C-alpha cells in the first residue's frame, strides 16, 4: 500500500485466485517416478502468477504456492494449525512490544551456498518497503520506523532505508516499530518478510528468471503458460525437508481439464476441484478427495472509483443486490455444500476468540426479493441499468456460480437483464484490469487468510489505500476504528474494536459477502500423505510418491 496503514496485526494479502493461464506442459519425470524412495516428482495443477516471484511483490495464491516452497522466513505457519512458529528465528526478544532484537539461527544458507544472515533480512525488507521498487506488499513494512520516509503517501522518498532496522551482528538485528505491537512477530511467517540473497541485488533480472531461495525446493525451470519445475534441495537444513523429489506445477486454463487429467492418471494433484465435478468426485476418487474448512471468503467487490457506484444512496443498491442473492441455494446446488453461506466478512475458522462473529451481516445476507427490489429502487436503481459481474473465465467454477448469482438477482428483481456475467479470459488479465481501475461493475473478489485473526480479513481489503483494497473504498470511521484496534494492547479489546469496524463495512456494504469456502482437492493413487493447510494450500513438502 502506498499510504496510511500502520498495521498492528498486518500480514500478507493473498487474494483468492482459482487457476490461471494455458494448459499442459511436459515433465522430465512424473508421479510414481523413483518409487517410494523420495525421488518421485509430484505433478500438480497450477496457474501462472500475476507477477515475478519477488517475495514482497506476490499477493496472490498461485505465486504464493511457489514462495512457500522456495523460501523460509523467521516464522512459519504450522501446516495443521496455522500457528506462527519459529523457523529461522532463534529468538525474538522485546521488553516493550515496540523494540525487538532478532537472532537468526546459524547454519542456514540459500540454495546457491550463500549464508543467511541478519543482513539478508534487513536488505530484503528495505527493498520491499522502498517506493522506487513498487512492491505490492510494501505496506506490510509500514509498522517499522521510517516507512513514511522510504514510502511516503505522495512525492519522492527522502530515505533509502528504514530507520527502524539496524544490523547489529552477523546473526542479529534490531527492529523499532512506530507503535507498540505485541503480536508483530506472528506476522513474520508471511512471504514478504523472507530473506533475500546477494544474487537478488547483484543481478536482479537473472534472479527473477530463476529465483534463488532458502526453502526445501529450488526452481529448476519455468516456461510461462506451460510449467514450473521445482526440485528437492538435498542440502536444505530445515526439519521440514521435502519427502518427494520435486513438484511439477502444470498450468491449466480450465480446472475441468485438470480434473480430467487427474482421473486419467496424467496428474497427481488438483487443489481446486471444479464445481461441475463435485457430484462425481467421491465416486471418482473416494478417500483421495479432500474437503476441509479453510480461511477463505468469497465476496463481490465494487468499483468505488466509478461515481455511479459511489453515490449518496448507492449503499441501498449494494444492500439490495446482497439480499437478491440466494446463498443457500447456490452453495447447495452449485457447490454441493463445499461452501457455506456467509453471515459476516471473516471466516468461521477464526473462532470467536479470533474475531469471527456469526450473524453480523444480519438481514442484508438474507434472501429477500421484496426488500431487495425496494432497496434497489430507493437507491436510484442499478447504475447503467445492468450489473456486469466481472470474473476470470479460466476456471469453470467461476462461470457457474457467477451465472447462478446473476440468475438469482434477475429473479429477485423480476428483470432478466438486471445482471449478466462479464468474463475476462485469464486470471492475470483480470487482475490487471482490477489494478488499473478498469472494472465497470461489481467483480468477484475473495480473501485467503494469512493467519487466523480478524484484522487480516479487514484492514488489507477495506482500509483507505490498502494494498488489496481493489474497489478503493474509503471510510474515515472504519479507518479510525482500525487504528484504535491496532493500538490496543489487550487482544479481547482489540477484537471488539475490529468488530465495530466490520459493522461499518456492513452498514455501507463495502463488499457483498457471499460464502465461506472449504479447501477442496483431489489426488491420484500414485501419491500419499496429501493435505491442505488452513489456508487451503497443499503441503507439498510432505507429499510422498508411492
């Protein structure tokens, strides 16, 4: 974000992306290759990431999957619980929750042999924060002293490095925050905080073509639109070593095609079972089908930069559209109960201790055609006379549910032209339209949590100028409540304040919340020990090839 966030509980913004571009791709070895000795390669469906795989510049799922394989940071989120646990951090000390001394574990190197030191982190964070480097996740460094100088709201940066970062030894560095932030260490498992080798800075173009990290895998090759091949790093010093010989991430434009390849034995893992296959998946895969709760929320965002969607009474139109959507029917018929109608803007996996408040949406999430028509009319009608609901068309699942949402809206408003789907060919092109403010109507959005706290579902998406505030909604009351919540030292008080801020999202219908999503995956009989983490990402390093 280029601006005002000083997040107390800020972590990564990983927008939910279900597949991307172009199909197929060969491999030098497939599932089952090498038998059960750990040398077999897992073949998994994937989509091209929107941006090069720089840790501070990746805020979507497809790129995030790779970063999770090739990098390890100071913390790592437990693949079963999501808890932030020490990884490269030997210790993180503080006496006041504002000044931290970090000691990096000894014995860690990058895959090119370079040692991972305190400087590896400090240089990476300074690079990520700098305005001139235009990193999408820059604002995650916004809580460190000096961020306003290296990444000002406007004008040129007046400093090249964060004043709050100091290297004090080969394995030690200090961090000074601009406010007390007792849970700040828990954010350090997010990829933006990964260390970077000298090679990243010495020959950046070469590094981007073939990233070098310190995780259990190395990048062997990448052909955009076809495949990325990762291979096990034999000298990886961590205790979460790869249990397979590598992973071939095969790019698909249609997850139905990926599913067909899975059932035909040409693929080992699909981590987004298409909606059209959910009726058959148990018969096709049996116990090799995974359906587990995940910290994912599907929403519809609005282009608030378009005055037609940001008029005085347009909140009534947005609320009316929300009440015109029959969430229960769609989640049952389209998603076969792998989604649950949402009643707030977070996720049940948070639990009430983490800030989940069922029913917060109230009547605005109830299907009520009569009230929907009334509110849309009172708000001046649908801008332009028709909702053009934007989505990326390179996964079959999106078209099906978007069409179902539009049918529900049309039926509720007694107007068969009130809503139409507006597809964009690929995820990358769809994201480019969004970031370039070219959306003409509501568009599919979503959130995949980075760790289980309510802040992670609110601030990155709705705070003024936040990096994942794709609709560019801005509300002073919301921002004020978020700032107050961030300043709270007591967790319970902070969560209550965050829930007040969530109420502002509801009252303005800043986005329409649709449904909570389960992690859905299927795998072949050539692999075992397959699981999704709480963020719905496969735990690739634990997969075994039979």
